[in-house]
C-alpha cells in the first residue's frame, strides 16, 4: 500500500490535536495533557532550534563561498534586503487599509466601548507624559460619574496576569536601550555566546564576515575549509530529515498541549470579549491571506516568471504546516530550506543565504498583525488614530520587526513598543491574549511564505548555478 504523503499526515495530526484539546478540556484532562503530552511538543521545538542555529552558521558560509565573487554577494544582499523591506511595508499598509475600512474595534456595543474609553482616560490621567490623542473627556461628564467610579474601583483591585506582566517587563527593558543599541547588538564579542543564546543577528553577521574573508584567501587554503563547512551543512540537513519522519506525532503533541493550555479549565475563557476578538481575528486573517495569496503571487508573477504560484504553494506546504504548528520561523527554518531547495529548485547558494536572514529580519505577517491589532484596540477604546499617527505605526512596526526573535509570541513584545509609540496603553495586549496563539500560527505561515517567495525572486533574477 502506498504510504500517505507527509503533509497529509501532518494535517491529520493537527486535526486530531484540536479534537483532543476540546475533549481534554471537557473531561478535565488539563493536568494530564500538561504532564504527558505537551512536553513532546516542547521537545520538537527544542530539536528544531538545536538544528537551526548551527545550520544558519554553516549554510550562510556555504552559500557565500559558492557565489562567484564579492560583487555578486553584494548585489544579492542588497536585493534581498530591499525586497524584504518593501514586502514588510506593503504588508503593514494592507493591514492598515483593512482595519480602517472594516473597523473591527467598533463592533462591540457602545456601552462596552464607553467603559473601555473610561479605562483609557483613567490610565492616561495617571501617566501625564503620555500624549493626548484627542479632546474627548468622558470621565468629566456628569452622566458618566457612576460608570467612572465603578471602573476605577474595578481597576484598583484588578491584578495583572503573569503573561502580560512578563511581556511588559521585556518591553520596558527594550525601551531603556539606546538608539544605536540594536546596531551594537549585531556585532558579537564572542561567537560562542551568540550561538548559545541563539542571537541570530550576531550569528548571521559572523557567518557573512567569515564567508567573505574565506572567499578572499588563496584557493588551496580555502578549499579544505569550504569542504568542511559544506560537509557540516549536509550533516544538519540529514538531522532535519530524520526529525521530519516523525513530525506528525510531535505536531499532535504541540497542538494539543498549546490549545489545552490556552483554554485552561474553562472553554469560556477563550470567549471573553468575544465580539471584538472575533472581528479583530477575521480582519487579521483576511490581511494575512491577502499578503500570502495576493501580494506574493503578484511578486512571483512579475519577477519570477519561471515559477507558477500553484507550484510554489505545493512545494512549500510542508514548511507552512510546520510553521503553523511551531509558531516559529527559526524552528521552521530547516524545513523551509529543504522545501525551497528540493521542491522549488532554488540553488543552495541562494537558500543558504536568503532564508536564514529572512527568518530573522523578514516578518511580514508579524508586522501586519501589529498594525491591525494596535488600530483595532484603539477603535475598541473609542480612539481614532489620524494619518500621522498611523504612519508612526508603519515606521515603528517596520523597525521593530528587524531582528525580532523568530519564536512564538515574540510579536506581543514588539506590539507593546508599537502601542507606546502612539501613546496607547501597552497593557492592552492582555485583551488579545486569548486568541494570540492561533493567530501567531497564522502569521508565522506568512513570515515563512514571504521568505520563500523572496528566495524564488532572487534566484530567478540572478544568474547563479547550483552548488
């Protein structure tokens, strides 16, 4: 009997994980799932990360040494980063267009939005340094006195959940950094520390630096080093192929564990502020689908005429499913590289250079999510952001996406930075936490798809042969 294709096995595992999570919550198997099923999902992500970091190191060096000369490296690098920047800004603008047309934050009742507006004004009164975004003062109106007192009393006894507090602490640490700290962070003082901490910008810088210098030395001295690097790269590719064979089991454990942890003991927890969350979620998904199946096909049609989009989607299905289950571009990187090279026939010199950089600096899905979430949250609190304030979102979301950690829910920390950039309450991330996990899966698929699309475009527009 013919063996079932891997992508179908993964899809079945995803569905079984969802079915199990519903049954587990209803039957009270939450602790059992956390103790005996979720750890296998953690093991899967850990193994992928174990392979991903050294693979980035060796694959970039291998890709650089396979190029003809430094001039070609410079051309490929500039083209890659330019396309990444263009797609990120375009994705943000698509998100802003949708959220301003559909206005998901206006969907809840006026009474609910008024209460949120009062919360915002009370928060702003306690933070005098926050810029005033409009001239509305609901807390000063006599007819709102009872509501203001009720909200003030509730806020005084309401404790912040641990997840929100953790994200705020990380964002505060990020805010205290100097304007050039991100540039300083690119240059490692110790490559082993960079590898241990998985600081991908530093690993990428070292890889490029090492590869460029390796190209400059004499061929007879370069050849054994390049051969060793290529050999090590092949070893890690072999490791990922071994892991992929049992991926469906890990995907089931990952999906079941994450959903049960999100629901807890009460399914109703995921339905808090249901109207806003549902409308915000579907608008975000429409934006992500528009980028993945509108923007990328257009770019491939214009700049990679040798590639049909149907071929592209079919070739990337395994990587997209892995991205959906892991919510991590970096953990998915080994699978992405395999799909782009083996299925889309992009030369290793391109996949080895473009994809690791893309997993670190190209976050189209995450950037779009930040734009939609920030404007929708503002609408929910009866705040209309003007054109200038939304352009600040474009700039901040673009800059924040560069060097963002390619790990699950990293976008939440970045969104705090974007919220603060326009004078909004960073604690609002707690509102969207119930649905963030599933949306994180969706935006990671877009991030990975964007990396692959850029690889195809660079490959089609550069005369580079297979290694």
